[in-house]
C-alpha cells in the first residue's frame, strides 16, 4: 500500500520504525548450505511437527528428459531468500531498494525485470532531502551485514534501485514480483506484515519467498494476531515441484510444511483480512455458515496468511474485495506458490487458477479462495450459493 503523495510525516514515522526494527535485530546471513536447503544440503530438512500429512515431493514433469532440461531455479531461490531476509529489517521503498540490489548482485548474468509497488517519486521532492539521506544510510547499513557487499551506495543509486520496479510483467520472459511491505497497516501497528517475493517464468509463478518478521514459529490458530511469548520471525519458501519449507528468520534448520488434511468443514477455521475495508465480511461469514464452520475467523494482515495456511494453522483463506478493486499480482504471487507447493489450492471464486501472465493486475472472478483439495469442492459450492443470494438481495432492493 503506497502512502499519500507528499506525505512526509508518513515517511518520517516509517523511517523511525525502520531504525527501531534494524537495531532490534542482529540478523546474520547463514552459510549457503544452512540457508538454502535446495542447494547442496547433505541431509534432508527436519519435518515440522505441525504437518499433518507428508505430500511426496514431485516435479513439474513426469518425463525424465523434461526433468533434466527444466530450470532448477536453485540460484534464483537462494537470491530471493537472501533478499527478503535482508529486506525484512527495513520498510516499504527501502525494502524494495535492498531486494532490487541483492537480486541484481546475486544474479548478474540474468536480465533483470522487477514488478513492484513503489517508486522514488516522493523521495525526490526537495522537502525529502533528509529522508533520502537516512534511507540511503539504512540501505547501506543493511547491505553491509552481507559478506558479499563491499561498496557504499550513493543516494542516486538507491533511488534508481527503487525505480527498477517499473516492469509490467507479462506472459514471456522472467519477472520478479515484489511487495516490499505487504500489510503496511499491520507493520505500523506492530502486527503481521511480510516481504513477499516471487518469480514468474513464462507467466507462471515458479518460486516464492515470504519473510514474516512478526509471525510466531508455532501455530497461530485462533490467535488473531495476539503477541506470542515464543520465538517470532520466519521465512516460507517454495520452488516449483519441490514443496514448501519454513525456517526461522534469524537462521536455523528448515522444515517442510503442509496444509491441513482436515476434511470436515466443522473442524476447519478460516483466515481473512484484519482490515474490514479489505474484504466483504458479510459474504465470508455467509460462506462459513453454509460450510458449517464453527470457529471464529482468524484475522491477520498480509500474505502471512498464506504462510500460516501452508503450515496448517487454518484450513481456509477467503478474500472478497469491495466492488471495483483490482488485485495486484504482488499481493498474491509468493503466497500462492507457498500454499500450492504445500499441497493446497488457490483459485478465484469460480475455481479458476490465478493468472499472473496479464501484467500488474489479476483478472479474476469476484475474489480469491484457498484451502486443501478435499475442502475445495465444498468451499466453491458455498461461495456460489452465497454470491447468488447476494445478487438476489441486490436485485430485489
């Protein structure tokens, strides 16, 4: 979510939050083998105790010839994880600068295309001189913690890095998709937010990384963003055909996660947006009632919902924006593959897969729903019935 044009007080508050966040953490980038379990790991990652059912690892193609010729995306996933880990200590445009710079540095041979939310327009105003300087200091300070960073960036270099996110994406080539701070209001409140980074190849999401600095490592089922006394801060990451993993944000072993195996809607719980303005709660309530869901909704900000869903904290996610709102691809790309590689499904309200090949926006039917394969037919039926009832009520008024 972008601040209002020229709103310097927003930038000042955000910068102060960044300083507090930066010095609250002393995060160090672990070694490649420890940090990226898809790359030369000697032993398989530990399985998460939350997992209810292990889904066998599969590959995108059953043909051995195709398997050997398909891209592995190992180096891209490693770069994505490093980028969101470092960026998790910053906020909004500063986070975007770090991700842009890290990806270009780690993947110098690849053409670079970034679809992202921010630009440097407000930061280039004459009144923002001090803010520009502080942002540049923060970015340099963050990058200096990575052993592969050696030079100090100028203000203009940082602004240009932010402005790299102007790509329109599309159905051809590779495009990184970034939400530098997904859940801005959650970040401001000190609740849930995420740095969400995905990679499109030929219009398909092939990997994703979600850094969730305030999400507990244990289940939040029924928590509704209440502070946890346990360890917080985790990264979810997934690569096409390789499953979904979670590990502590500050480093540690990765564990494979899976969506819940719940088949009975009465035993299910569902996620929805924390902000009432982001979804039609009357509609989601009607759908839950038709399903027989007894638990109250778990409301949290950002794509942290996708991460929590992928490890079985809840069974269903529903998002039905108000009429006229257009979903952006950066709000769902990383989260979508994190859930699908964990064994879940993510579709629009008509049951169609999300199409990330059309540019910066998603063209979809009404809303977005996600659950496991057993519950999806029931969920789609309840969605269809509730939408039809809503249309009947509107036409009779």
